[in-house]
């Protein structure tokens, strides 16, 4: 009898150890959800009921300064590969013949998980893919070729209707008439239930992405919505909110299934938005989805689960959706994944695990994001921020510079006035880091000088300028020469601060400071 009791205790201990040792990871992506409707973040004008997403807060870490890319495909490519857009080539939402798509030769999270434990970790992508074109239809197998054991969902960037859409399952397309958010949750629950080993699930919902629509009545609380096209067009916001309520409801079903299957306590859950809100529903006057301004790239970002030490925290670390690449691998215990990365595929991901383990409060001194299209359009550009300051460098040559601590809504471009010494130090730091990262020596030339070896330093304010410019330097009686992009002389002489440039054509010019060692500064006429 004693032996039997001991055996039962041993078996119970072994089972408990195996359950606690198993680590599952689910990455949940809400499509086109910024922070401003999330009531668990500050500075919102309106909120949406998200009780199930809020369930993650008490067992997780909420990151306050997380950045994504401004659009769906670049964010997804960055998470899957851990590489910035200028490396993958995916700088725009995939769709159309000129789209740059993700190379199937990229090293991905599921490929590395299989290298770590061959056939030891189940790997699925359920929901939106949006990394390659849907034509030819043979492309439908690409998620599987990029490491997933199972793919099931909407291959393109948008469903034409949430009630009738093309669903791809492991390369085979069928028409589906189940409400898309519900179908994605159903597929996730069914797949999780079938797993008997650790699993990684990339769960990418289409909601609350357009088309705005009326969800099933059981999934939201607004009883005033008609669902008529005219009403949706005139009042998109309540439909956006209803779609997000429906998404939260269905996420709750996934959570409940984990509890029923005794997998909740062994599963780390990551919840993010992939970029800012759609411009039709954005609450602030600044940029939204597609923009490198804060409202385009500041996203909800929560990591919750058994891997955390001291849960229920908020954190002000600068983190990036690209950092989920390294973080997910290390949540599974794969600490040596760097050894599998080819030398010609440099990575930009930094693991957030030290923050989750409460060992540090920061992992990086800056975050970076970008957007670029083919052909380029207004708004394309790159942005980098440190704790307090943010530099935006648009592809048309103009720059913006903000103190986000004092000006979180980016209303005061510091380059339009006189920089303090602290402002200048941070500007120099960010433009220097951006130059080092991207490998293009142009980011510091808008405001500073090209010859930094000289003891003489020169700065132009304001830049961009409208009528007059002033050169700040430690030299007296300097002679200046300004030329346009074609090398034509615009101005030559002293006292440039007295020169009225109001009739000068808008564009990029080069100011040369003449002397023993000439200096060139790129200036922008607004």
C-alpha cells in the first residue's frame, strides 16, 4: 500500500514537472489596432471594451513605448525574420504587381524552432498571411515552405467580406462563409486541441481591419448599428469598435479553451497591434496607419504567461515588434539561435526575455521603423527614437525632430526653431545611429556639417526653412555659397542671415561654408 502511494506521488510529480516544463507560445496580432482605443493605455479619447485582452495584464508586462512598422506586411516580415525592412525589401503592404514580397529563403521563427527541436515543437500560422502575392495559386504553400507545419487562413491582406472570403489551408483554397473572426478562432481552438507537444501559434486576426461591417449581434454590444452601407460609410467608428469587441470576444474563447485543455498555465501569450489605426477612425490629428509619426507605429504590446517574473508590471523600455523574433525563440529555451543565422542575413532583433525575467528594464538605446513604396510617395521615410527624442527622415530629404517626453503628439518640430545643447546632442546621436544602421551617410547632413573632423562646427536654423536662414558657428565673417541640386549658384557672399529666400523654389539645396576646409550642409526650402 505504501509502495502504491509512493508510485502515485512519483507519477504525479513527473506529470507536474512535464506540464510546468512545457512552454507554448501564442502570438496574437490585431490588424490595424493602435494604442489610442485601448483603455489600458493613457491619452485616449475613446475606448473599446476589451475584457479578455485585459486578462493578460495581471499576468503580464504591458510595454508603453513599443513600435511596429507603419503597415501590415513590413511588421509581419520583421517579426518572422527579425530583420528591418531595408534588409528584407518589404517596406509596403504586399499587393499588386510591383510589390516587394518576402523572400522564401529568409530564416524564420518556425524554421529555427525546427532546427532547435526537430519535430519537437508544433508550429502553426492561423489567420492572415500577407507576405506574398496570391498569384500564381502555387504561392499558397509558401507559409508551409517557410517553416510552418500548418497554415490556415486568409492569404491576402484583406478579406473582401467578413462573411464570404477565400480561405487557404496548407496550399488549398476554398470559399468560407463563416464570420472571419470566428472562423480564425475556431481554427485556432481546433488546432490547439490536437497538440500533444509544445506548440508555437501565430494567430493573426483580420479584425479590426477594413472592410468595416456589422459583426454578429452576439459578439458586440452596440444595438443601434444598422449595417447599411451608407451608415458604415458615414459613421465608420462604431463599426470599427464593434469589430474590435467581436475580436476580443473570440480571443476570450481561445483563452477559455486553453484553460479547459489545461494548457493556460503553460502558455505564454503575446498580444500586439501590427500598426496604427486606419485613418478613417484614428482619434488624433497626426499620422495614422501608413505613417512614421507616433500614431502610425505606437502599438499595444503585452507579453503574459508563466515565463514572467513579477507579472502585473508596466515597462517603458524601447521595444520593437522585430524583437519578438529573438524573444519567441528564447521563450522556448533556444538561447544559442544566433549560431544558425547566416552571415549574409544580419538580424536586428533583441530578446525581451531579460525584461520578462525582471533582470533589466531596457534592452536597446533606440528603436527604428520605416516605410517605403515602389514608386516612392509622400510620407515614405525612416524614424528613430531614444527615450526622449525622435528623428524622422523622409525620403524627399526633409526631416522632423521632436522631444516626445515634452511633446508626445509631435506638434513642435524642433528643427523649425533654435536647438538647445541637449536637443543638438540628441539630434546628432540619432542621425549618427541611423547612418550607422542603414549604411547611408545622409541623415546628419540636413542639419549638421559633412566635415566633422574640423574643430569648427556649423549648424543651420531653421531647416527646413521658409524665408531666412541663420548659420550658427564659432567662426566670424564666413563666406557662403548656396547651390541647387543641378550645381547652379543661388547665393554667394557674407551675411547670409540677411538674404531673403522667400521666392526660392521649394526643394533641396546645398550650403557651402568657404574656408580652409569647406563644409557642405543640405538645406530644405519649404
